[in-house]
């Protein structure tokens, strides 16, 4: 399938309404947009769009940078982006065209029990 890969960048200290972190909120909005999978990558260091340095420290993980990545068809990514634009938090994201599939789902593919995702 063809679609987009969307990566949203934030830090773990950002809090959204209803006592949800921005990560929890983005994952919730991802599910509401009909996207069935997401990956959250916690980074040790980053520099934000304002040039401010962020780092996760042993005793203080509140400033830990995160990247939330999803891949889906264009319409679902568009739906998710529209939902994210409606929040009061400014989020930076990247969007790239991708091809995606589960092993064995490709035309002519043969999936075995060990390669299928459940």
C-alpha cells in the first residue's frame, strides 16, 4: 500500500487536557483516525525549533524528547493531522511518502506463522 509516514515530535513534559500527556493524546487521536499502529521513540537529547536543548537525565525524565511515528493511507494521515491541528499545543511534524505492508500481504506473497503480526 502507498501512503504517508507521519512523525510528531514532542517532549514528555507536555500535558494536554484531561491529565493526558501529549504522547497519550496523540496516540488516542491516532486510534480515533483509524490508524492501527504507532511507535513512540524516547530520545536522550534534542534541540527544539527554538534552539532550546532538551535532555533526559537519570533523575529527571520530564524533559525527555519523544517521536511518535505512524504509517497509513493518505486519508487517515490527513484525518490525524486535522485532529492535531485543532489542539492548543504547537506540534512539529514531518510527513513522507511511504509504501507499507505486512509480510505476506503483498501480491503473490506467502505469509508464514512466524512472520505474521498479531
